[in-house]
C-alpha cells in the first residue's frame, strides 16, 4: 500500500517541486550536517509510513462501515416500501396514542406528587 502512496506522491507537481528544493539544500550541506540529518530523516520516513498505513486502514474500515450502513438503509427503505398507506397511518396513530398515554401517565404522576406535597404541608401547618 505504501508503494502506491509513494507513486502517487511522485506524480504530484507540488511534491516534485519540494523534493527538488530539498535536494538542492542537501547539495549545499557539508558531510557532517548531512550525517546529522540522516537519523532524523530515517525516523520521519518510518513515522510517515506508519501514519499512511493507519490512515489507509482507517479509510478502509470507514468504507466498510459506510457500505454496511448503506445496505441497512436500503433494507429499511425496502421494508418501509412494503407498508401501504393504511399501514403507515396505523403505525403513526399507534405511536401518537402511545405518546399520549405516556404523557398522561407522567402528568398523573406529577399531579399526585404535588398533591402529596400539599397534603404534607397542610398537615404540618395544622399539626
């Protein structure tokens, strides 16, 4: 994989320009400076190879995840397409009724709690 990336980079005009500039700078260096730069360059090359591999693996994994999600989405669209308008309205009404029921239950709980608080306060005041 890294060879493919390297080939792509070699074809990039901006990369070619930077490489030429760096080579000219290197030609102007003395041997001691070049020798001092070598470990740094080796480390950078290996780090870049690793980074490219990680990026490639991540892109590949995300592509697979995306494909799976698209398939699931298509399956859901297909499933939804099987419902008739009547089925869809029935589901919609059932959901609305379920929400109303939950709302009414919550409303009842809140009212009950407020009544308990009021009764307790009344008992404390009349004590």
